C-alpha cells in the first residue's frame, strides 16, 4: 500500500520504467545528433534551439507522467490517473510536434534515408492518417472510449492494457496536433481559422467526459489499488472528472492562444498569412499611395507593371517602399509641428 499522496511524496516516490526510459533516451540522442549534423552542414542556418528544447520537453513530460509520482499513484487515485492522461494526450504531443522531428530528419539525412523519408511523408497511409478529420475523430473516440466504457475496467485489471493506453494517448495526441500546431511537410496545410476551430472542438469532448464522470452516483469501475487514506472512491471519480473538464479546457486554451498569436505573426504572403499582418501591410500600402507624387518620386520602383501603383509585393523588405512610408509620416506630422511652433 502506498503512503498518503502529497506532492512531496509524488516528487520523491518514483518508479523505474526501463522501456520508457530507453525509448525516450534513444529519441533524444537521435534528435540531438540530427540537430548537430544540421549545424555542422549548414553553420549559417543551424537547427533552431527552441525546437530542440520543445522536443526534449515533450520527452521529459512522458517520463514524468509514467515514472514520477504521477505514474506511481496512477493505479491508486483516479484523479491522478486523469492528470497522467492529460500529460500524455494534451501536453507531450504538441511539444513533440513543435519540435518538427520529421523535418529535422530530412535536413540531417542523405540518401537513401532522405529519399525514404520523403516517400514516407507523401505516402497514402500517412496522408490519410494525418488528415485533420481523422485526428479529431480519433481524439474524441479515445477520450470517451477510454473513460466512459468498460475499457476502464480492463486498464485497472491488466497492466499491459494500461501501458498500451499510454501509447494510444501519445499516438492519437500526436496525430491530432500534427496538422494544427505543427509545420511538418505533410500534405495537409490547414488554415489558421480552421486550426482554431478544430482545437475548439476538443473542448466540448473534454467537458462532456468530465461532466459524466462527475455525475456518477455510485462507483462505476473496478476498485483501484487498496488504500486507507484520501477521498472515497466515488469522490475520487468526481475529482477525476473535474481534472478532465477544467484541466483539459485550460491546456487547450493555452494551445489555442499560442496558435492564435502564431497566426497574427505569420509573415508569409500567402492565403495562410495572418490576418493581423495582412491588415498591417494593406494599411501601409494604402497610406503610401496617399503621398503626393513629388514626395514619392524617388520612392517608386521604375518600370513597375501598370495597375500595381509601382509598389512591390513586400513593403517591409523594399527600401523604396520604406522611403515612401517615411514620406507619408513626414507629411502627416508636418502640419502638427508647424502648428505647435505657431502657438509658441
């Protein structure tokens, strides 16, 4: 029987899982080797350190969820069991996806590994399983199916099923977040509005599961590991429902906000450009067009095609356009400065 749960106890009472440790260690070594290889081959364009940190954090979350006190008490406390599920399904996968491991593999490898990676990414099975519709359906099915059906009894009764459940959460979470927060070279290029919509869809699923768990009047599953401390089994189920509802919503809200800010900062001139960036550039172009011809004669690009007003596509990267915008600022600020001097 485990001692009463406390966060200090959870921090010190670890259980060793050699398969998890070995698997994550191998992934970490391969990823770091790929990042080092890219830096060596392209010293002026090294692999971003931020992506390396995010990927390693994802591996760390997996180890914390399965080997720290969270994993030690997952057979004893249902609410702790739910925290573990959120870590494996909603925290570790987006961190791993943000690390872009497939892109790193393509940058760091040579043929035949490079060619194999491209064929794999473009294959029909990968195209099918990375479709956003498959991800959201799998996410909803896993959340409901593993918590509100008899599957939970199998998890409590058989350790092998419990370990398989961990793998299931990681795989489904990765497939769900891959087209929504990742930038891997898969077929599906999801627009930011659709990304936000599909992320929002997960929140009612978490809330529904949490509400159902919190509404049970009798304990619905097999007894967990014996203990003579802590909440009653029924209250434990209710607390687990609250963790799923509130915790799942909080995590998804963070992911949504990160995606939203990524949208506003999207620099590419394409259909997926962030609306904020698009509006900013459009406003700058309109204001520059209002500058009198005498003020912008030197700020126009000679020989520009008709109908484009002599403006290049990117107003931030062209010196002439910046000169025109400065001329606009001078024009609108001139009268203000003149009036202020007159008043003096």
